[in-house]
């Protein structure tokens, strides 16, 4: 799991991560590296600083402080020593590495015509560890099943960050592709993986198990990817992560009018949050989604879910 993470860490940070206990390593969710600020990790829904000996500490003054050399070396390893090659990802504020792990970036932005051209002087990194947890969709798929068409309803998965929505829709793709519930038959699934997190493709080939009937458009903007899928690969179900732009909504309309079922996700604490987002308001008001799944997790507790119908009534 951590091999691809360790490969992009400079020696100093690699050593500290290697000193963490196996239990902590197995539960790692985030490694947060900030120049001249305490090294921090998130594991098992808990946070802790890491000392210069690789020990967990709660006092920030005992924590290891990554320096300029650490951050510079990390960026070089992330970009294979070629910032130019990763310019498009840097502009978006993240780099996805092998295994589907996403590294968020912060620093000084360079603007061009009022838009972010790139990020320079990167001083903050958030390495988010992707996990392929199979079976999390099994309790939810019965609520999404449409017996009339032996497929799934149009569905929107809603949750705050780090509550498992990407893991869930990855598992739903696998289940739908296999037809792994009741009388559901296996369906052709198209995944638009703009951030390379859902499929963890390496040279276009998924490294996660997405089922036998799944095609992936890797590193492609969601709206463009949905239209490309519709035109070229005749999917029966489209799956996209973190919709939020007006063009995403337009593409979802196009897919639905083409007879394709859509499962999408969006950031939000619940239905009330989503109803306030301008891009999603029209989709909700027009009853486009027939199912809403909300995810949540309290500190130290397992993830929980609720399912609502298109009118917002809990099922």
C-alpha cells in the first residue's frame, strides 16, 4: 500500500514514515508536510505530529519540522524532476501518483488573465492515501437498484471530504459492472477519472479492480469525458467524482437524455448543503437524481450512510 508513497518521499521523510508502527501505517489517511512547520499525519480518523525519531507526539514543539530541502526534494520526486510535464496538474493544485494517491499542494500562485497559471514556491503538501476497500457498496446497492430496468437509479453521493465517497463509488462501479446483487445484470460502466483517484491508472490501465465491464477515461475533465464516453464507448452507467461546474451539470443532462444512468458525487454535509450550491440546484429541483446517499463519520466511529429518494424522503 505504502510502496508508491515511500517512493516519492525524500530520505529524511521516508525514514520517519518507516519508523511508524505497522498499525499506524495500516491506518494512514494523510501525511501533511508543511515547510518549517510540524510534520503531521492522520490515521484512523485521528491526528498526531511526528517527532524527528518517527514517534507520535501531541506537542507541536516536539515534532519534526520539514525544511526547504525536504519540500524541494519532494516536489522534484513528485514531478519526476520535470515541473513542466506536470504543469496542468500543478495548476489545479494536486498531483496524482501511482496507486491513486493524491498529493494536494499549496504555495504562491502565478496568475495569467485572472486565472491560476501555476503554483510556485510550494510549501505545503497533503498526501492523501487511497484505499481500495471492497464491499462498502453492498449495503447501499439495494437502495439504488431499479428493478424495472435491472439497473441503478440516477444517484448523487454526498459527503464532506475524507468520509469515503470516492471509495464508495469505486465499489459501486465494481458491483454494477459485475451485476453483483439480486437480479441485476452486469452493466457497461464508464468512469471519468479526472484526478486519477478512482481507477489509479498507470499508462491508462486501472490498478484497482473495477469489474469486468468497466472503461476508464483517465485524467480527463468530467464534462468532456462524459461526452467522449457517450459518443465512443456506449456506457450504460456513467460514474463521476466530485461534480461542481456548470458544464458538469450540462453533461449529466446529456447522459440522462441518452438513456444512460449516472452516479456522481459532490462535497456537502447533507442534502440541505447541496441545495444551496448553484450548479446543483437545478438538478435537484428538476428531480434528476432518484437517489441521494449521504455519508458521515464521527471521530473514532465507523462510517455511516443514509439514503433518500428523489423527493428527499429517507428510505
